[in-house]
């Protein structure tokens, strides 16, 4: 059995503001991410499935992907670590059909979610709304559909209350762990650390049990795929529409269609990354 773990920061316990996830603030950067993944590892080791697991690939997926130190892999010889960028498929880099299940750690609610902690979808500065096949997406559902395209389930998601509420109706089999409850975008009620740790360990064990029993269905979207992004400003859409096969809908929106979900992921990343070029040209 192989486990793929994709990590982010905004949904972690103890995090509620951008400076907490800034490379210039060493008090927070990487600390809570590494700690939470350690709890997941504790849950894996405590599970009946532990002896069947031969690889755990951790994909460091916040910002430039340089938050988890390489020394983290000393904790278990099955641990592999994806670091740095740029890279194909970003938060799902290194993922393929050989994995048995996917865990999302520190994920957050999508842009526009009510009382979500630091809500955004792939870019805080660029994306106002992102839809695939008309469905409003967040990073969890975008990446879960990437796994689902290969018939692989997401069995565990650890994140804020607003994300848990977003996922309950659409990923009902997935084990969900709540880290905090938002009061506003930059304020939250943090759950007690030892309680969150206990929940993460026990939920990891449950997620592996449900995976082994085939009780979690992959989250899937049907081809053809239509990606629609509403940018925060028109110059971002100007830049995105220069990409071949990306169609301009109006001042803020662009659209891309494909039979391949992998292509949708790559185009999504390319035009979101490039959107800042349009803004920089006007300065």
C-alpha cells in the first residue's frame, strides 16, 4: 500500500493570518505543518494496516513547497518528500496510479466561503471564482478529482470548519478532521491542540481501515471538462487569454475545455501563475 499526502498551511491548527505562512516569520513557517503530518504518521504506525504500507509520499504544497525540512524523513524510512517548484500538477506532484489513497493535510475552504480561515482557491490574489463543469471548486475538490481520474479515493482531509462543511455533502465517505472554526477571514477559534492531535491519529486509523475495505468512493467529474476562472482584475484575464485554447468570456472570465483532466490541471496552474504578469505590466 502507498499513501500520498498533500500538505497546505492555511487549514492547519494555530494558523489564522498571512504572516503565519510567510517565509520571513520562522515562528510559524513549517512548524505546524510538520507537527500535523507527524500526527498523521503516528496514526499510520498505530493502524492495523501499518505493516502493509511500503511508501508514504509527502508533497509539500504551500507556496514554493519549502516548508517541511528534509530531516523530517528521518522519522520513518518509508517517507519520501516532494519539495520546491515549479512542478507538474503542483499540489499533486508525484502522484500516479500506484497509490492506494490520498490524504489532504492543512487544506482550507475555497474562495468566498463564509467565515473560512484565509479562504482562497489556488491564488489569494488572482482567483475570484473557479468552476469545473459548472461546479464551484476548492483546492480539495480540484485535487480530489485529479486522484479520482485515476480511480483513487481521498480518504482523509484535515482542515478548517468551513472546508469540512463544504466537503460533507460531496465527499461523504471521506474522514474529515476539523482544526478550527472561523470567526472571520483572519480570526478563528482554535480547538485544543491535544484534542486535534487525538482526532488526527484516530481519523488516520479510520481512513486506512475504510480504504482497505473499499468504503470510500473516488471523487469524480465527467469528461469533457470545462474550466472557468473568474479573475480579480481584467488584466489578469488579458494575460490568461493569451494561452492557446483559453477563451475569453468577458472582462474577468476565461474558459478552457478538454477531455483530459491532467490538461485542465496544467492549464489552471499555468494561467493562474501567469496572471500576475498582466498586473506587473501596469506598474
